[in-house]
C-alpha cells in the first residue's frame, strides 16, 4: 500500500469535516422521525419545523444538541398539547441527558427501552395520560437526578430498582394510581419482605440509599404500609392522600383504599 498523497489527505479531511459538522448519526435522526410519527395531534404545530428538507434536526423546536452538534442532548417539548404515544425508538438518542415532555396529552405506557438512555439526568413525563407500570428499567439510569411522572394514570408498584439511583435529588410521583409499599429494601430483598422489616433492617437500601433526595412527592396514590424512617425528613404533605399508616398526614379512607382503581392488581398481599 502506498502512502497517501496530499490530495488524498485533503479529501479525507474534507470527508471527516463534513461527517463531523453534517449533523447527527443516522439512528438519532431516525429516532426523531419515529418520535414525530407517534404523535397523532399537534394542535400548536410545534413539530412543524421538524423537516429535514428545511433545516437540520439541531435547529428544530424542542431539540438541543451537543456543542459539536453531533448528538441530541435534550428533547424538551412541554405544554404543547401533543397527543400520541412515546416512541420506544427514542432510546437511540444515546447521548440524551434530558427528556422533558411535561404537560402534553401523551398516552400509552412508558417504553421500557427508555432504560437504555444511560446519560439521562432528567426524565420529566409529568402531567400526561400515561398508563401502566413504571418500568423497572428506569433503575438502570444511574445518572438520573430528577424524575417527574406526576399526574398520569400510572399503576402498579414502585420498582425497587429505583433505589439504584444514587444521584437522585428529586422524584415526583404524585397523582397516579400507584400502590404497594414505598421501596426501601433493595432489589433482592424487596419482594419477599413482610410488615415492618424495612424500618428495622440495618443497611439502608432503596430510597434510603438516595441520600441526595431533596424533593419527593408520593401524594395522591394508593401506597400502603408505613413511611420509611429514612424518608421521615420529607414534609408530611409528600405522603398525603394515600393508604399509609401515618397519623400526621391526611390519608384516604379505608373504603377508598379498598376500591383502588389500580389496574393489574395482584390479588395476594
Ligand atoms: C422546556 O421548555 C419550556 C417551554 O417550552 C421552558 O419553559 C422550560 O424552561 C424548558 N425546560 C428546560 C429544562 O429547558
Ligand atoms: C435493565 O433493567 C432490567 C430490569 O431491572 C434488567 O433486567 C436489565 O438487565 C437491565 N439492563 C441493563 C443493560 O442493565
Ligand atoms: C441487597 O441487600 C442485601 C442485604 O442487605 C445485600 O446482601 C445485597 O448485596 C444487596 N443487593 C444489592 C443488589 O444491592
């Protein structure tokens, strides 16, 4: 093999230059296309500039890219009445740090594949119409600092995997139909524990591990059991409107707790 001529080097560097400034990897661009395709109604036409022919994705509304403009790092489309589903293909935005789709009309479930967005720091899907469980895969997002899933129709138990999120500072889960205990135990011990065990166990795990937790709102769900001791520093309002054993906050009546509209109730426990 002969060495490169200077012309070849010039061509090569031009190609590299074009590749580096000519925008996103194909899978990220494809993810955005899938996102738009899963939106059925966009009354405020926020996605009308999402058009490859007119501009590159880093220019589109709601999208922020890295300095080198080679990755999408934030998708923020809030309060836009977007109606539709959250495309699972969003997981292809591998450098995404913030996914903010607050206050829209998104329905369906939270895609499990969101658990592949390893760089995610902020997940805000609050004030939508999402249903189904909180995927345990969210516990894989170890860089998460904020989770907001408030005011949806989420059901099921809180995955104990959320306890893996050691950098978590804020979690808002209020106004859903979540049930079961607030997880304090870690993944391996959580499902089999019985009354009172968490408070007395020596090693703090689960949310008790998230020592940075500053804001947490569990209100207006159907959580039961007692408030974990390690969360005792949170304002009592964070726990009200549930089925918890707590004299200091207003809880639901026994009758309301017996009629939890929680889908996919397991009959035992
Ligand atoms: C997201 O967008 C809304 C307006 O569309 C803005 O008010 C808000 O500050 C943005 N949030 C972040 C974290 O950029
Ligand atoms: C993500 O989490 C799920 C459920 O908690 C687990 O089964 C899976 O192995 C995790 N994946 C990775 C890549 O860590
Ligand atoms: C869960 O807790 C038990 C007992 O405290 C411990 O032995 C185990 O390693 C922990 N597992 C994880 C995944 O942290």
